[in-house]
C-alpha cells in the first residue's frame, strides 16, 4: 500500500472521528445520587450549557463545580450568555446540565477498528488478486 | 441533541417552529423538569404550541400546550452514523486508487 493511500486513510479517519462527539443531558438529581461524579471533583464537570429551575436554557461553555450548596460555573466570558468568567447559582436553581458525551472515545476506537478490518480485507483481496495473476 | 429556548425560537422569523414544525425528542417545562416527547412541535394559530406525534400507520396525535408551559425543547439534530461512510470511502481508497 502506497504512503499516499495510507496518509489519505489516516486523514479520513481523523476527519470522520472529529465529528463524532455529541451533547449529553445530565439531570442534577442523578449527579447527586452518584458521589463520585466529576461535578464533585477538583476539576469539576465540563459543560456546554444548563437548564435553570424555570426551564430556561443557558449557554455556558466551561466547567461547573459543586461548592457547598452552590454550583460555580467557570469559563470564558465570550462563551457564555452572562458575559462573565465566573457565575454562581444555588443547587436548587439548576435542574439539568449539558455536557460533551464521553462516548466519543469509544467511537474513535470503533472507527479505527473498522478502518483496520477494512484495510486488512482490502489487503487480502489485493493479495488474492495478485496470486491469481501470478504476480 | 440540541437544547433550544422557545422564546429565542419564537423571536426568529425563520424558525421552524413558526412554519413547518421542529422535530423534538422532549421538552423542559416551567419548573425545569424534562418530559420525553418525540414529535414535531409548532406554534398554532391561537398562539399555543402543538406537538404532533405519529401514533400508528398514517395516524397522528396532536397535543396542545399553553405557550408558557414549554420553556426549552430538545431538538433532534440530524445525525448520520460515520461507519457506512467510513466503510465506503475506505473500500474506495483500497480498490480505486492505483
């Protein structure tokens, strides 16, 4: 297999895998039921937005961390509608978080697995074709 | 999945919710509670929201909501599985490129 073909296949795999992440909905009561959740960790949970107790969606790209009875949202001012780097809300004021789905890693592994199997099949087919022509 | 504020959508003149309808997988009510509800939501002539769902072959059911009872909807972003594309393009690369 030529280097050009190999490079093209790698570029294709990266291109396809890069678009596989998706948004997951995380109800807060599920988070509190799970004591080891990222929200309670030192780094907090990476989010793209959240729903407040009035049902409104708020865009917020950054991280959120549980501090006592408050949720502290941290991110760039330009990437949230509050236009401030830190925003603090009571736990009761937020019902749901939206985070990047962690399945993107699994998708990446799956994509590379499929790619490997296809490359193997293609190689075998070329080998059989080569044997058939006596090359 | 993409959360969309109803107020923001109603403010947009070309929003699907004002015309042909917006496919959704659920919505948040005025208390921030999530309700799974697959169907197409649009604003009716009287201003209320109408959720149309397929309930059988060639049968639809319409549920009406007051405008203030639905605050945010979860829209279905059209997604395609990467695997068929990956398979086709990989086969093309293996067999067609000399």
